[in-house]
């Protein structure tokens, strides 16, 4: 694993500066920084590049409590000035959804889509997910290097969520490219312009797609949302577009990075790989441990304090933004024994990890993500038991986006079946 620095080498001030600036060293391996902050400043004021007062929570108990604290609002319209400074005006068109809302609005929007992601409904997708997985792997070269993320990690969840929504196959790649721009843009003028263009394109595309679903409905979720809008009045036009966007974005991005994280760590720790695939039960448990050990959701989406809130010895003032470090919480030694070790036999991880959040905003798509991970990893390692990483593990590049919502690889070069 890439080790840019050790926690004992950092002062508390240096750790806070690294977390604020999202330096390349921090993005390569943020865990030593989170370790220092857990020890010395578990509720840490940051000086992020977007310029909005922000606090970072890194201990498990604090993170779990904060995820369910109604005083920490997800409604970014309530923090409108901060929202504009971070995301720009154009983002509002796509962010009127359950991810950025509080009850009762959040409850209403979640109920509309929730029936699609029940464990029973998701299990009915198993055969189709397996078919998509097989087809993608059939197209990959086996004896020469292949970047597994664009060839497999991203297309798999993208095709699955797109089929659920009813997005035509020949339109999915473009939608994913716009989504990637939204996820990785920075704060400078050029980045802002790229963000504005991508968001405008996504909005226009979704409006046009919704118009098509009105005249040519299918059995996809988007047609069902259109019906809910037109017949039941359960959604506004704005909410309809924004809900379609968040399902597309959240439905593939985090799972894609999680597949990459899992493959990387299993390839670099052969004994853990052996233990993970002893039987189906071991694989299911291993996936939960990988969610803990290297979650693709490094930080929860922004919340803001609706009143002064004291956590430990730190007063978070009303109006400040709060980032909850899922990655930091998952390496807390007070919550997990030997947390910096991947242990696929670790018991009860599913009940304790926070990779899908906690409380009212627990990820509605968690059953689908688990199914995709199980099928992707089992099929990949069964078909290619000799798969190997290209190059040294420490040379693999991690994402260096300026705002660490996601923890994932920038590339995953492997040889599926080396001679």
C-alpha cells in the first residue's frame, strides 16, 4: 500500500493542513492523517480551498452519531451561500433530491424510489447482473495488460443502474463522462466552467429523456418516476430531474471505485484473497470487511450545523459545514481491533461499518451495491485465479480530486491470465 508518511511523523497542525489542502501525498494515503487527527483533533477545523468554514469528524462513535444527528442538515438550500461558494449556481438544478434534503421531504423522496431497491427486488436482478459481468469480461484481453476500471469496474454498475432507470445503451457512456466531470472538478475558473457545462448537459439530457418516457414509457424506474410526477403529483418537475440524476450518479460511481479497491487489496494480499473465496459465506463477509478497510466513500456528503453543536471539546458554530470521515472512522482502534489490517474473517463487520451511512440517509442502494460486488469479485477471481497487478503495488495511482468524497484508484492495470 502507498505510504506517503506515517502518523507519528505528523504534528496535529500538519495533519489538519494536509486534510485541508488535499495534497497529493494525502490523496495517495490519507490514513496516517486521519490517525493523527483521531488522536489529537477528532473534531478538526479545516481551511479547505472552497473557503467555507468546515469541521472534519474522524472518530467512529462521533461519526456514527453525526450521521444521524438532525441538527446536521443535508438540505443545502438551507446553507445556500455556502452551497453557492462550493458548488456554484448551476448545481442547484441537479441537487433537489433525497441526498440533499431532510425529513419530511427526504422521507417522501426516499419512499418513491425505495421499493426498487428492496433485497427481494434486487435479488431478482442477479441473473441480469451476472450476464453483464460475463459480457464485460469476455471483451477484456486476457494475456496483456488491461486497465480494469474503465473496462470493467465502471461499466458494470453503470449498465446495471442505467437498465434500472431505462437509459438506452448507446447513451450511457456520454452520461457517465458528464458525471465524471461533475465528480472531479475543482474550484478554479476553468474547473468551474467545466462543471457548469457538464451539469447543463446532464440537465438537458435528463429533461429530454423524461420527455421521451412520457410518450414511450417502459418498465424502468424513470418511467415510474414520470408516472408518479404526472398522475400522483408526488414529485415536482425539478425533483424528477434531480432524482434521476442522483440515482444515476450514486448508482454507479461508488460501486465502481469499490470494485477497484477490492481487487487491488485482494491482489496485493494473497492470503486474504484465499480466505475470501473459500465459500459464498466467506465472500460475503470479505466484501463487508473491504467496505470497512478501504471504503470508496471516504467522506459523507456535506452537512451543515443548524445550531451551535458541541462534539467532544469542539464547538461547531451554526452555519458551519461538517464532513464526516467514513475512512477515518473505519480505522478507529476503539471501534475495530487492528483496524489497519485487512482481515476478511473479521466478525460482525456488516453491522458496524459506515460505508453506506447510518440513520435516515442510509444508502437506499446498499442491497444492489452488495450484489454487484459479490458477482463482480466472485466471477473475476473464478475466471482468472492467476490475475496479477501490473507493476509494484506502491506505484498504483489513487484519485487526486480536490475534494475527497471518493476514495479510489485512478487506474488498475492488471493481466487477467498471465502466461
